[in-house]
């Protein structure tokens, strides 16, 4: 009986040891799996095309070169920017810093971190097709307003930009009602006396405004309209931004000067910077331009492709950016993914 007891005890010890080793190995495997799990990165989307395009570029690089799990959350500027501050959004690829009242104080407080300037060569104001000023021989279009250079000059050409619903006045397409810029454009309309000879047309939506400009341009017709860069409209069509007085903060609200160029930055939540320093190093190198952005948006419009497809096309077309943005090993991963 003693021998049997010893054998039984030894068996129990062996089983216990085996289970301990097995559990230890499983725990180690679980730890390894947890360590290898992709970091979740949430991109804010405030609702416009260029924002979504830059998100798509950064998301593609994050997934292919940094093993990140990416997601995009859409909402208003106020909601998505607030989410950036709380950490519910990790990355903001198009932060129009001039238009965010708390941006500077948020950086000072350490809530968010500005990593780079995406672009700062953007413009907005009143645009006309170049053929209105210079004509277009290939299209058989004569120059109807050869001396048109400034917003103030529009007063002399109300007959050129005639309102089809009121032949006594011209038509000026303004900004969208409810946008802050609409107040400035309406002030400009009055400041330059255009209200005496033009009707102010509220297009109702950005898509309707784009459609009005596109339709007029394709037909070779005159149009004077508020617009901004970068967009597919400014990328596809040869438009001229009418000159205005240099930007002056004291004159801006009165509509008496040009719009300032906005500094559009790449910003991240400060906690995310600590969680993904390598990826944030890429974001700190991220720099484009209005022209580059507009070219991508034009590609989307003309080819009816997704933002992800446009991002891939853009990176192939601008391979030098991959070199500038990424270390060699990460650049190779991105190029391999593009060529897969």
C-alpha cells in the first residue's frame, strides 16, 4: 500500500507540474498575442473631401507600415475637435487652426500636440473663370471682362455676370448660409457697392455651389462666385481669384480686405503621441500643398473612386513624398503594399 501511495503521489506531482507548465505557456502566448495586437487609431472627419482624403493617406500608411488598426469618426468640426481633446479621436489631419478659437490654448495646456503643417497656401474669396478675363481661343470664347482684376471691379461688369432671373442686375454667388464666411462675403458685397448692381445668390449647399460653377465652366459661361482652396473645383478648372486689399484684422469683418491664408496643421491627442511615437514621427513629416490636395480631389471627382483608392494613386504619383515622410524600412513596406 505504501508503494502504491508513493506512485500515486508521484503521478499527481507530474500532472500538476505539466498543468503548471501548460498554463504558463498559454499565459505567455496570450501575452505575446496582446503585445502584437494592433494599436487602435481614430481619425477625426469634420465632413469635407480634403479632410477625408488626407485621412485615407495617413490611414493607409498606418496600416501598412506601422501595423495600426484605423478608424474614422465623422461629425461637425466642434464635435470632432472636442473628441480630439478628450482622446476619443487620436489624429486630426486637417486642423484649420485659425478657425479654432481654443487651438493655441489647447496646445499650451498640453491637451493636443501640433506635429506638422499639412499646408498653408490655401485661398478663398471671389473667383471667376480665366476665360472671362483672357478669353479662350480653343473654345471660341471671347474675353468679356479684360480689365477685371479686383473684387471692386465687379461693379463695372454686372451685365457680364447677368442674373438669368433678373435682367436688371448681375448675380454674385455667395457662401452658404450658416457658414461664418457667409457673413464676411455679404459684408464685402455691401462694402464694394455690389449690392446696387448684383443680386446675392445663396447657393444653399457646397455641392450646389460646386455644381453652379462646374455647369457654367463647362458651357463657357461667365460666373462670379465665392469658393475656396483646395477643392476639386479649383483643381480641375482654371479659375482666377479676384484681388482684394491685403488682409487686415481690423478690416476683415467689414469685408474690406482679402481672406487670410489658414495654417492647416496635423494635430494629435497628447496621449496618442506617447502611445505611438514612431507613427507620430511620420505625421511630424507630413506636408503637402493646396495644389497637391486639389489634384487628388480632382482625381476622385473625375474617376469616381474612393478616398482609399485616391490615396494609393496619390502615393504612387508622388513617390518622393514617401521618401520624405518615412524611414527607409517603412517606405519599403508602403511601396510593397502599393504594388501588391
